[in-house]
C-alpha cells in the first residue's frame, strides 16, 4: 500500500499543457504553467478565456524568487490563474528557441523582473502592459481588470484577494 501511495504521489506532479510532469522552479510558484502559447491562444479562441503570460527570469535573483515564493503560491491566486486564464510561462533569460522569439514578439526585455501580460485569442494585450506588479493584491487587481476587459465574470474570492493588502 505504501508503494502505491508513493507512486500515485509521484504521478500527480505538475502537468504542463504538453502532458509532461515537471517540478516548478521557485520563481514561478505552484501554478501549473503551460509552455505552448499557440495552444493557449487556440484554447482561448474556443472558450473566451484570456491567456495569462508570465515573463520570468529563471534562475532569478532574490526578488524574483520572493515573487514566486510569496505571490505565486497563494492558493486563491493559483485557483484564479488556472481557472480563469490559460497560464503560459516564458523564460526571459534563455538564448535562442521559442522563449527568445516570444520576448522579441512581445518586445519584452531579457533578464528583467517578472511581467505578467493578459492576451486575447489573437495574441493582443487585453489590458495595457504594466510592470512592477509584485504583490498578491496587485496581481489579483490586474487579473480582475483583464477579466472585465474580456467580458468575463470575476470570482468573488478574486475581488477579496485584490482588496486584502490595500
């Protein structure tokens, strides 16, 4: 029985859009991030849910790690990110490959503090880009703004979370 419990625990893990099990680096908290923006945009077109893209430095400095450890581990915030959006992670400090292409596409600086953007199914910003959002209530407030701009309902718990630190 103990072996079965361990196997089930190992199998659960964190699943990305591609179905692979991954362990999140500290900088991205406990959110189940996808890495395929095109798949997220397709899902957005089918459902109307916006895409939430985190541009993050991994490995990151202590401030970036603090954001992952303190903001992106809040269970209510995680629930809102995973239920109301299609979350996608873009590494902002990797040379070559898809991450660098996405940085160029969205004109995001490399080796920057975290930036969260909210996109519609066409890959356009739902609300204007804004950096220096480093608190749980700040992220929750931006999520509310994005949901309203996308004509989506806002969960009550997300409103409460946005007011919690103000």
